C-alpha cells in the first residue's frame, strides 16, 4: 500500500511555507476574468423588473410595449399572474436586449399591477403570545414554498412533520408538479397525515420551536450564587459580494447549455438547473475562472439564472448576461439570519458556570430560521432554551461565512463576559476557569491559544475592570471570545496526468473563491511529485473536469488537498515503476526531489524529471485521486478547530464612536498548506468582523417593506481607515500537523464581533445589546447607565 | 465627431432642472439625429446628445477608439463592454467603492461616475496599462508579495489608486495614504496586506 500520509516536516519542501498565491499576477494586473467580465460577441443584456412590494399578489402583467421595442430580443415572465411575491425586489419579469440601455427602457415599459398584502419586515422580539407551534400545511402554503424555491428535502420534512390540510388527490398533485414540486415532495404528500379540520387557521409570522432542556435548570438557578441577565444579538446583514450574483447562459444547440456563472459551486450548478430548464444535467456545461466573493451566498443558480437561460432560448440561444445591480445584490442575494436572545446565566462565586436559560428569536426571511448554537463552545450542564422563528418578508436567508456561529458567539460570549464582570473577574481567568465545559479534545487548544493571545494583546498589562480605564471622554477596553468550527474535506475528484515530455496537468471541477484553492492544489501536487509548482498546469472551474464539492463550511482545503495528494502519490509511484529498471533499482527505493528522480541511497543514480517521464512510453498516464477514499488511508483531513479572538477598543463617550485599536486572532486549522494564505484568511476575517461589529445592518423600512440602505454608501463596509493593528498567530507543530488539513474560511470570522462587543462593555461599563455598535446604540446604552 | 463636451462644474451639471424640462420637451418633439444638437437653454446654447447611440472617441492606454454608444453610457461601461478592458470592475456603480478606479489625465476618477462622452479628449489609463513587457509594476508586485488580494475583485481599483497616490504624493506618510485611499473598499478584508504595500513604499520614500 502506498503511503498517502502527509510528509513529515523534514520532507516538506512547500507544504506549510509562506508561498505567494499563484493567481496574484492575473489579479493585480486586471487580467483575471470573472463571470461579470465574460463578454462574447453578440451577447445580450438581461434586466429584471422586480417587485416594489414586500408581499403582494401579482394581478396582471402587460409586456406588450416592451416586446415591440426595437432591440428587445426576449421577454420572460419569472412569476406568473396569481403568484405571491414574498419580498421586495423579487423577480417578476425579465428582458434581454441588445444593450443595457435598451434593456432598462424595456423594463420601464412593462406594466405590472399588484394587490399588496400585509407584510412583516421587522425582526423585533415577538409580541407575547404571538408564537405558535407550526400547524398542518395548506395548499397555498405549498404553493408559497414552491414560489420561494424552498428546497425539496426541507418541504418534504415539513410535510411529514406537520401534515397537510387537504386531500392529495391526483389532480392536486399534478397541479403542484406542474408548479415545480419534486417527486420527493409528491411522495411526502401522498404519505402525509391529512387534517382537513385545520383549514381556515391563519398562519402566524412567529413559530415556536419546542423548548430544549438539559440537566436541571430550575435547580441550577435556585442554587445559584449569582445570576446575570442580559439581552444580546446580531441583526440581518448582507453578503455584499463585490462581484454581484449572476450568470451568462447560452444555448450551444437546441438541448445543450453553456453557463458562465459567478459561483462557489461549479460542480453543483448543472444538477440544480436540469429540472427547471428541462434538460439533463449532463447537457449543461458550467464554467468559471474567478469569482468576486461568495461568502456562502453563491451555491445555487438562483431564479435569475434560470430566467436568463429561458431568455437565451427565446433569443435563439444567444448569451444573455444577467448580473445583478448593486441594489438587488443587497436586497435579494444575501441575508445572514438575525439572532437575539434574553439570557440568564447561573454561576458560583468562584466563577463556575452552572446554568443557562435563553429565549431567543430571529429571522431568516420567509423560511424563519433556526436557533443559533447557544450556549456556544461552553456546554453548560443545566440549560433551558426556547426559540421563536420569525417568518417575514425581508428576503431569503443564505449561509454567511460560519453560518449561525458569529451570532451564537455574540450572544454567548456577551452573556458570559457579563457574568465575569459581575464577579469582578478577568474574563481570561473566567474562561479558563470554565474551560472544562468545552469539548474535551479542544481544552488544551483553548488553554494554549488563550495564553498566546493574551501575550500578543498585552492583556495582563492592559486589562482593567469595567469602566475603569477612562480619561476624559475616551473609554478604553479589552474583550475576548472563543470559537469553533467543523471543517472536514468535501468530496473531491482529481485527475492528474503525467505526459511523456515531462509536463503535468491537473484537472478538478473546483473553484478558487479567493481562499487560494489553486495555490493549495499546486503546493500539494508539487511537494508530492518533487517538481516546481509552475511545472504543473492546473485546470479548475469547469464541469469538463472531475467533480469537486462546493466551497462552503471550510471543506475545500481538506477536500482538494486530499484528492490531490492521493492522485500525486499514485502518479509518482506509477512513474517510479516505469523508471526503476533504468536506474537498476526497485520502485520503492526511488524518490523524486527538486525535479530529479533518484535512488534514495545513491543520489548519483538519477534521472531528470523529463528523462524519467520519457520512460512512460508514447501515452500519457492519468490517475484519479479521490476524497474521501477509505481504500487509500489515512484520512488526510479532519474536523473541529478552536480559535481565540481579542479586541482592544476606544469609545468616545461624547459621540458614541467606537474605534478598534488592536485585534488578535489565534487559530488552529490542523496541517497548514500555505502559512501566508492562512494568515491572510485570519486578517481578512478580522476586517470582516470589524465591519459587521461596527457598521453592517440590513435596515428595513417597516412601512414600505423595503431595504433602506441597498447601496455601498449606507450599507457601510469597513475601509482602510477603520483597520487597526492586526495580529495573527497560527497554531503549528506536531499535535496540530498530525490532525491533517482543515479549512479556515469560517472559524476566524466568528469571534471578532463578540470580542469587540465585549471590549466596548469593558470600556464603557455598559452592555450595548445588539450589533452593529453604532454611535446611536452606544449613546443609548450610556444614557441608560447614567439614568439608572 | 462631436466636439469636446463642456466639463460640468462641481456645483451642477450646468443644466438647471427647468432647463432640463425644456430640453426634454424639445427632444421629445425633435426628430432623432446622430450626434449633437445645440438648443437654447436659459439664454445659453447647450449641447444635446441622443436619443440613441452617438459616436464617441476615447483615448485609452495611448490608443484611440471610435465607439457608438448611448449618451447615458458611463466610461466604465464603455471600457468594459465596448473595449473589453475588464480590469476595472463594476461594483457599486455610484462612486462609493473604487473598484472602477482609472486615471483620467493623471487624475484618479471613478469610471462608473464619468460619462463616456465626458471622457473624450482625455488620456484614460486603466489597470491594464500598468504591466509593461510582461513585468508587473512595482505596486502590483508589492500587492502580490504582501498577499493583498483574495477574491481579487477590488484589487485592480486598489492598484490604480495606490499607484496614482504614490505618484502624486511620493513623500506621503502611511497615515496620509490610508486616508487618501479610503475611497476604495474590499469585502474579503485585504487591508492588512494593502497597509504593508503602503508601508513598503513609504519606508522606501522616507
């Protein structure tokens, strides 16, 4: 059995070093081509007429004037008359025209009438008694779910769980099928419990999940030496990818489609388009060279790509560019669910946490959304948790970097830091005191990381109890948070070909979303083959190549490095088989180092890489590496990391302005492939953390149901001037390396918001309950303190 | 070929709302012409372009291009869609993020907020011109060395802005440049790398 395991430190030439990312030259020179840059001859420009209402029934659509306009090549209705739009900005009609200006004019010429319906865009605490356990689903509920493109599996689960209010006869099922219900959904309907008596009950916007209890929470609180109470939370924010969502589909013949799309999921798009477009997934080719950000929001084709594909068909197959405008990008293409909670924590005077009680709520748009994983990281022995999901009309939720974890951290770390403050304990000591409530495997990781982070921050010298580091109108403070994430490697296939002339290529249907996937693959392959990275041609971003998973959940580094390692080991060993006779040696006696294949014990018996490959004969040699692959152990990836974030802030108590002065991130991610890129991931995550902690919020207008800040002036991102000294420390060494490769996209973005929130509490002596920590909120909290 | 467009003043576009209404009504009644017409507005002659496509001549990276675009087309759209110079990115489309930063007569501008018509007669330099003979410009090399790009969508704008700022303020302090460059935004959070790029040049210049 070949040895696939990661090389020992002394045998790593590239793995773990600081290596510049291979796509830097094309990116810094403007030559990198993104989906938005694809500009084929004859391309048409797509535009979409979007609903101005947050909830409304479409009463009529008149596209006749638009269809007659010169230059308009196709008009496609996205949601037919009678459909209910569920958020402002939802797609209603689309056009394709010879240029953008004509498409804009055509959109203005379309007349749609709506019957506005009552909407809810607030995610404020649910009114008492408003929350209901969800009831059986009506026919209209199912139609709404289909309109909202709820995933078939989710629909089937809900049907199974709650039952339905109507008899699923053949005619009804046929109707639902023609509206897009999948076979799974139809099967669930046939098997569902029918509650016809529940027909007329109006649906509440608030659905309550069953309370979760662990241990003896009542006893914990009655025995508690201190109880701390507070309210914490984080609002809905958007992804604000700089390259907006979109695609340019084109029909290459009557039943074959080529789709350039901005995505995190090259290999997974065709399967999602096959049903709505009505051709086999095998007839759909998907391509993408570079993507201008995704952050969890770009896994599906979305309705606009489907509509653009239909427009292309109507326009004789011509490519139709459908990239969202900035306002639509912020309104409809990304919502991180909100999460808020009233929390009570029970503790002993020595700082031991004994009980947790929370009433949480939040929204993920029409789908509601689940409870964040609270209490986060610390598994408090006695807990009672209740959660209410708010189903509202702000737009559909999407995964946002480390889904639910930043919110859980804000709630949990805020509540715990409040306990520490009440006890007058240094939060570092308080967290260490309770470290045994964290997962056993990670306790030492957290201990080690807290010590390093404290040193890098200068915590011991700088930390003062709450509100005791004030001079004039400047209050200074420190805060911390700890976090975790899973990781593991997604499924990945890698084809590696050695050519008889010594050239090498790798093909993989993955994508580089700015996380350095290209560089990761090349480092692993080059290190394994013993040749330079630039001796390998790498092809990614196309369904012509073997499938590789979507880039989500920090699963890409584990996936692509594992499949690449297995392919490269097999290719190298196959080459050794061919070369061994020429070197008068056994294959197992050979090694490939610095472009030379040689006998381990006698380096003079060697061939150059090129000479060695000439022994392959006339045909190139291709091997396929896979992940996971139980037949080729060991498992090269792993799951479960720990990290610590610390923040130092200055708060102007006259203006309420928070300025972050320094941040520290200490992070474990198993075996690091490229230290430079790993650090960049953490630096970037801290910047993103400052942004969502201080500035970002999707602000909704309750009256019109529309987003008030769908632009980059009022949906503010942190700028260069908001960025303080940033310090990153990556955990390395034997105990980390031997775990294998674990992704790093999510974990470092989790703690910054909580750490900054805690630092502001430490500085001002008062908890600002909700992110973002804007001046008005800071002043309101200070005002409450003064008034108390 | 139209004459140079009169540069609007900073306070207004040079056409008041009442003038605009007058012009609109004239345009609506007039037969569409290629090129410009001049109408009397508030006692002064005002050029009117369109409706429909008009000829526009742009000088980009030292090369002249003749285009036919609608008067409402921005310099950014003309660069990207007509000339296939896609290094400048369309992101906010309203002068907030800097991803479309280009040089116009040695001054940095947001190409999303300049009409193609207004850019006539100016020397436009885009990110594509910075690399010479297959070699990265020192600013580009520094972006690579300090890993100052992740998804890379903001990077060309940042590169142009950094180069232009350093050209104009060779002795700027790091603080000056941070403020001078706060017109560009990044979502991946590459600012730490960009700060190191800046430090490299300011330390050299100091």
